[in-house]
């Protein structure tokens, strides 16, 4: 991947007056407005105020752990007017997969493009299993004998490894942005993601809801989705893109198809899907024309006939025979298999399905990777993991478990300040103006801001990935694929048993 | 009672088989099977194995070359080195030797001690398997034995297994079954290294299978000179790669039957448990094996008649069950209660070939699952010779007929009837049985019947054309000849066709042939060519009386005339030759933009692969890109995606497709017009956006799935799941009916305000070409289910549609507004198909009716109603309450007609 320049990071602070942070700062009346705190805080927590300073960026505050620093404001305040304590909102924020710290850490990356300095755990959640129990075994810092610099490390992956006559498509980061339809998210959300994908040299998938005209400027970076409802799928949308994705199932709700409840079917959504406004829209499961692998091949051949240059990606969930599904997709001519594990899905996916049907991606991926290796075709197909990738560490871990790259959805929404309230399905009322089709709520977000937030977050992710690769002595993310030896599961391996450090 | 005792004694006698199987620890592998292509035909004369070759090649893309197999039933003794009696009475045991050194041990243990061998031989093969293009793995050596169980061995077996009460012939059959099981267990499934397995052991039948494609079986084992009454073949698509032995390939055996299967079971585990309870243990771990095990259990062990076996496999459900006679309901209910756990759930389609020893007949059976999730087409042709065919794709049927006709002109290239089975239905039971049986005069006859033993036949009083001799030329009156030319010049092709069609019943074949020849000669004049093509095409498109002649012969003659006409058009070269230019596979590199005089590109599909880089569809797209606007596509053999890929705004483009078009035709078209002159295959018009599709025949499964618009006219029936998830404004007329699930989740807006709708006329044609109503305009249990927009207008003068068929829709009065909406489409329908609004659609029992008395409207229910129980809504209808604007008269009608 030569000649690609990664986008510039620009500060994109919270669009709300009070960004949510881990700590809450109160300044008592004892304050004399001397301005010392404003002056000494290197993180810009305080702003000058008329009567006393305002802690307008308290989400940047290090909290009590700052006490070891000589710029610890609570200590240095001559009047001891500053009180720092845990933000009570923080305790109720998020869930076990996305704990408050991970949310806040992600917001921080989206705001600044940098790794959070506040001591937030931005690497893992608190689910008690899977990624959250897995760590990298990293050699001690500078402990390896072939030092590499950041610039030498490639995070690029090739999406067409089939050796067929279709074009090569290389993306400079091992990730692209997964399908979220117009209708399930606002047009601003959709465009922010698409524009970020352009800046990062990668792709963004339309989801199943048609191809809004606004996206057409970004054709080269759009993946158009052919899903079971075939909503908005037309020859010209298939013809204009470089990758076409078949969505067979979503890990969050395998066997259930898609649904967009009536409330979200506004005239614009209905128009794009050519359906009736106000009526719920169902995508069936499965494709009514595909009940076997040879039907699937025919389906893939069809898309390949319409667009003779496009790569074909097949998105499937992770049933117990996911390895068969992957190998079948390969033989049917797919370039990319996207395995969608069970953690994904917005709040609109039914709870009963969300965590109970498909296999977690950490189980599915090694199974598929090893099976394809044994088949001798692992290097002919690109495996993309999705469904519960929350952080740069999740991404690096799943690559070490056999994926070539990842596909993200929820992480982008968090970058746009989603608070994971799980009410995506309840009408148009996403309080944050992300998963909405309501015009006023859509206006809560600006396109430039949304774009930059996503760029910032993934830039931070890339930096973390580069750092992991560097410490492992690898020059390319491709070297990390299937390296189970660099991972440790904390239930089975203790820090004392390994050389190096668990991260 | 006797049967029950027999059944139990056989089941008990197998108990040790389970112990033996259990003693060997095998990893439990779940069935791995993809979809496949299946094909089979049965003929009243024995025909060569080479004729299964063509349909197999045609369905290459349904397999991946990792398993192919075929079975032959009703063999010719001379080719096997035995006499007729041995062939009839002995079991034909074929053993595949994956490791040839196992032979001595195998014979020592499983042949010599038990059998009197009347004849044994290795099956002849080509010298080097690498001489067969594409064959990568050496097929197994196969040894064939004609055996009877030695009396002492049988006596011992009956004693040891406590089968003394079983008649001798049944005990011998069971001996064969158990011996095969033990051979397979010992030399196949218990071993890491597979060494040998039994391919087949039934009477008058044999199976061969390899790692490769089915047609390579025929090549490798030299079946060119091997004749049989029935051939079935299977292209396998296993998703697990690195298959190195053919044990998992189809067909699988029961006793005297071979089964091939397309699909897979969701309940493989439950079915194996059901079998285990009856001491049956699968060894090959595919769902196909268990399918035939169930068949054998029900057939040989329980002694069920075929109808009940079919019922056990594909139970009748929903409204179809209610339509059964009470006596059948009583029996079926019991069958379902006893065997529902052995009923395969999921998409499947079986083709079974068997020797029915008891009744001295051969049978070819096709059975579809209740939801009809796999493609299936049946066909029959009768004349001097008689043939029945079952395939995954219609084009494979046509390929078989063509292959047969080339060698033996008593076969025609077109079948008398093509049809689909309606799974688990009261109409045909989802199964058809072709039986070859010797009649009193010593001639073998073919009989086709459905599950309920209702026969499907061809018009007896109409004779097909005898093409074994060259047709003598008839002299055409000079006035007639001059008239032809004059009318063609004038351009009233429709009028000319009517006058010819009027004369046709009186013509004999040679006169008809002479007229067609004359037309072909006239077409040499470029100015007349277009009209001649249109005229000849009308003979394919329309139904008309044929007198004593068989329709399929007329179709074959018209098709041949058209082909010969097309083939005289000069191939494209550097100069313009006229208004027509031709292109074919060999000359495809010479495709170039049209010169100004050139209007129509005649594209010969012969030799084009069905898909891929060199596809026929691509040739058409390229030609379009170069500026061609009118296409005549002929010689199609299932090439897929015709019309796909041209992109948006293709108004003014017209494609006329002849012969066996393929899947996905017209999918995604956005403006262009496609005319299919004949039956079409599966998945037509998916996501169709705009434009026009006209099919002069039936359409296959999932027709117009996810369509957004377009005007579509279908002369015949649609198979399962048409128009599912269609949105926007598709406007469709189906003149026949649909098997089931018509317009499920239809979301096509407000039909009166630019939205979409479907008109179903429920008509068909009789043998004399007359329009007649079908038994019911819509036989399925699911109509317009969960639809949120659009409408269905159904011609139902006898009020046969009942609310129970709707799952969310509602029956509304058909009013003036509806008539205004559909009239323009009915007019175009009349123009295209000759189905007259006044004489056919609005005339019921000879009386002209008002549109509102003939048609009914089915509309979507508002979401709030949809969200509540659909049952209450149906009750509302039945009690006749509270549907606004519903005139009482409708209810009266409904009652009246029900009484009729």
C-alpha cells in the first residue's frame, strides 16, 4: 500500500454541553477565582469563568490518581475549593460488554484521536469471558532484537486473494465499516461513516435499505448489500461499487431476518425501499431463492454477471457448522467471508436472539481458520470478523485467532456518542440523533463532526495495533493472522508463567 | 396383523447390527451435504447410458465434481452375460473396491460362504482414468455378482435371527440387506482407511459412483453400450473438500431401489434416532442414506403401499389436509402420528428408481418436500416410444430428449407435458410415479400417476409425427403460396396466423411441414424475415387446435424451422449483410457494433457455458454496449442471467429468447423487454425494476422475488413463492396459477395510486387448445401472507378462494375502480396470448358476467390488524360482520357456489 496518506486527526469535542466523564468536579464557594487550576491542568479541564472557573471538560480529568502529580488541582488549590469524585452517572452507564470505561475511552479516542490518559480501560469490557479474558503476551518493552519503527509496519490487507481475474483491492487498515441501513440510522450517521471510510482508504457498507443518492460521491468506498429483503437493490447500485456483500444472516439474530418497525418507516425510508410508509418492513430468512450451496453459487454468479469487476463478500452468522459455511462460500466463488458473531446488533435486535443463538466470534474464528488451513485454501480467501469487536485490542486478538480483518458497526456509533441505551428500535427517538430517521433528531449531529470522530477513533486504533505489532516484532498485520501463541487466556495462564507482559 | 408381525420380526432380527455398530467407536459426524443436481428418466424401451450424459453435463454447475453417481434399473441381460431369468431373480451385487487387495478377504467373508454365484465379473473400464478429461481421482474397481442366498445359509440365518415365520423370499431379501450392512461396517465405516463397500444389491439394477462428475461415471465404466429402462444421476456438491472416495456420493440404496436427493434435512439427528429405534444405523452419514433407509423401512419392513410411504415422508398439512376425503384423513393422521419423526424436515427432493419385483415393473418416482424448497420439473412424452423425466431443471429434460432424439427419431425433442409437483398437497400429493410394465400384448407401457393414483396422460387421439422417415413433401396450391407472400408483405402476421391456425387441424404432417418449409424459404427475403419469424413464433406461443396432430410435434417442427432460419443468417463479419446478423460461440470474438442497416442480432447460445467469464449473458451485454438493440437468442440450454447486467435505462431494447432459457432471466432489468417463447426456469425477474417480461409458458420458483416494478405476463403457472417481498409497482398477470406462497410479504404500496398488484386468472388449455378454468384458481394454503401493500385480483367465478388461505390479507369486493385498474393489462394480455376478455375471462359457463362477479380483490390488512391474531380476522369474515362496503350479495354467491 504505497502512496496512501492517513487522514489528519483533528479535535472533535462532544456535541453536548456536558460530556460524560468518569469524574465529577465541584468547585465550592470558597473559590477566589485565582485561575491557578486553569493554568496548571495540562488536560484543559478548566475554562476561565466570570465568578469561578468552569470544569467544562471534566471528562478529561485524571481523577484522584492525579494526586501524584504536581499539577493535581485539588491539592494545589489554595482554598481547597476543588472536589473530585466519581461521577454517579458513570456507575449506571453501559453494560458488561461495553462498560462505562470502555465507552468513555472510545469517546476519548473519537474526540482526540489519542489513547485515553485518564486511566480508563479502553481495551476490554467486563463480560467475564472471551476477549475480556484474553490478553496478548508481549515481550518486555524493547526486549526484542529486531527493532522496527512505526513507519515500517504495514496494517494493510488485501481483500481479493482468490487469484481470479478480478481487481486487487487493498485497504490500508484491517477493518471496514459494516452495514447499517438508511432507516436504521440517520443519513448523517451513514454519510459520516462513508466519509470516514474514504479518508481511511477503506469501505463502508450500505446495509439493506437502499443506496441513498448522497452516497454516490463515495461509490469507490461503498460496499452495497444484497440482503434477504432485496430492498433497494438495483442493477445500477450493484454496478457502481467495488464490493458487493450478500447478507445471509446476522450473528445478532440468526434465523430471524431483518425488520424495521413501522415507526421508522418514514416517507423517505419507504421511498428508498419502495415500500409503504408506516408499515413494518420484513426481510425474510433465508433468501427465498437460496436453500443450498448450489443455489448460493448461482446467486453469487448472478451478482458477478452484473458487475464483472466487483469482489463478492458473504456475510454469515456463526452456527455450529460455520466452517462448512465458510468453505462452501469459498467454493461458490466468494472473495470475502464475513463471520458475524453473536455479540453484535443494535438495540433493535431481539434480546432473546442476541446472545443466545449464534456462536461467539472467538469460538467461530479459530474453527474456521483451522478448517480452511486444513483444506489448503486459507490463503485464497479473506476472513473478516464482526459481531462484538469493540476495541483495537479486540481487533488484534481476533486477527491473532485467524481473521484477516474486522468489520465494525457499534464502535462507530459509540464514536458518535451513542450511550448504549438499547432503545434503537423504539420509534424515531434516538436521544443522540444517531439511529433515527426523524429530521429534527438527525440535525443533532453535523456531518464534519461525525466524520472526524470516526476517523479519530480508528486512527487511535491503528496506532494501538501498530504498537502491538511492533512489540511482537512483526512488520505486517498479516504476520499476526492465526498466531494463537501470542495470546493467553487468563483462566489458564498466569502472569508468572510467561515471559513478557500480559496486555 | 401379519404385516405387523413380519415387521417386528425383521426389526428384531437386526438388533445385533446395532450392537456390532456400537462396538466400533466412530466419531459422530453430522450429515454434511450441500445442494445438488438430480436427473432421471424412465423409458418403455431400454436406452443407452450415454443419454444420462447430456443432462448431467447440463447440471455441472449444480455439483462441484466431488461426487457423481448414477443408477440403472431394468437392464438388458445380454450386456451382463446372464439370461433373463437370472437377471429377474438374482440379486445383482456390486462391490466397489477402494483397495483392490481387499478382494480375497471380502469374498471369503461376505460372498463365498453365503451365496450361489451365477455370474461374476469386474466391470469394464477405460484403461487409464486420466484419459477422461477432468477426472482427478481413479474411480474404484467394481466387481459384479449375480447371487442367490444358498439354502443352507438362509436356513441358518432364519433360525439364528428368529425369522422362521417370515416367507422365504422376504427372509432372503433381509439376508441380502444384513449381509451388505455387515460388509459395509467391516470394510468401510469402521475403518480409517476405507477398503470396500456395496454399491448396490437390488434386482435388475445397478449403481456406480465416483469422485468426479456423474457423466464421468458413464465414460469411465463404458456405459455407452449399456442399456436400461431407467437412468438416474446425481451431481454432488459436498461442502467438505478433499473427498477421496466415492462412498458418500449418491445414489444410495434400500433393497431394490436407488435414491438421489437434492437438499438437506434440518432434522437429520431426529431422523437417525427414529431409525435407531427400529434398529437401523446409518454408516455413510449423509441425509441421503437415511432417506432411502426410511423408504426401505416403510416399503419392505412395514409393507406400506407407495401412497402411504409418500405421506410418511411428505405429510399433507394445513388446508390441503382438510381437502382430503374423510377416509384418507383418518389414515393419514395415523401415518403422521407414527412417522412424523422420520419425516425429513427442510428442503429436499428425491428421485427414486426401483425394481418392483412383486409386480414385475420398474418405477421412477419423484417426491418433493411440503414447502417445495428445491427445484423440480416433471415431463412426459408418449408416442411410438414412451418416456417420463424428472429433473432439477427443465433444460436438463430438454437436453435428455434432444440426446435421445438425435439417436432415435421416435423420441421428440419436446415433451407432451411439463409440470411441477405441489408438495404435501391434496391435488397431486407432491409426488409422481412413472411405471413401466408389460401389457398383455407383450409391449412395455409407461404409466404416469400422482400420489393418489390419478393418471397423467397425453391425448390418445392425437398422433405425434413419425420422424423416423423423411416427411414426404406435399404440394401447396399456388394461390395459397402467393397468398402467404402477400400477407407477409402486408404485415398482418396475427391475421395470417389465425387463418393458418384455422387450416391446421385438417392438414397432415407432411402438408404442415411443407407450409413451414415454404415459410422458411420466404424468409430468405430480408424484408419478409421478421414477419416469418413472428409468424413461426406464434406457433410456439399460442394454443390452437391441431386436429389429429400432437401439439409437441408442431412445436418441434416450428422450432426446427426457426433454427434452420436463424442458422441461414450470415455470421457477423466486416461487412453488413443485411438487417440480421448472427453470432455464435466460436465467432464470439468477432462481435462488433452494428452497421446502420443491421437491426437484429441473432445470438446462438450453443456451447456457451451457463455462467462465468465466457457467459452468454455477457455476450448480450457486450453487444448492447456496442449498440445492438434487438436480440434473438436461440439454442439456449439453461444459460443463466439472460438480460442481466445491461444496467439502467434500457428502454427500447428487446430480447426474444427461444428454447431452454436459464435461471435468473430478466433479473434486475430496468426498462428492456424480454419475451420468452416457451417455459422459463427459476428465479426470473428478481429485483426487476422496470420493463416488460412476457413468458409464453410456465415460470419456476421464486419468480420476481424482491421485484420493484415492471410489467409481466405469464401464460402458464408460476411454481412456489412468486413475488415474495416485492415492493414498488410490479404489475403481473399470471394466467395459470401458483403452487403456493404467492406474494408473501408483498409491500407494493397502494395499487390505486401507483403501487403494484398481481392478477391471477387460474386458466389453462385443453388438448384442443381451448381456454378452460383450472380446478381452483389458487390451490395453496398461503396467499398474500403478511402483505402490507399492493393487491391481488383473482378470477374466481365459483368463489373457491376462502379466507383460510389468507394469512393476513382480506377479501374485498371487486369494484369498478379495480376493473379500470386491471383492464389495460388484460387488454395487453389478450393481445399477447389471445386470451379474450369477453369470450374467456368474463364468460362463465357460457354466460357473459360482470367483472365484479368474476374477479375478487385481495387486499392488505392494516398493520394494527396484522399485529393481532389473524384468526380473529378470519372469523370476522366467516361470520360476515364488519367489513366495510362489503355487499351482502357476495356472501350469497359464496354459499350458492359452494353448494354447486
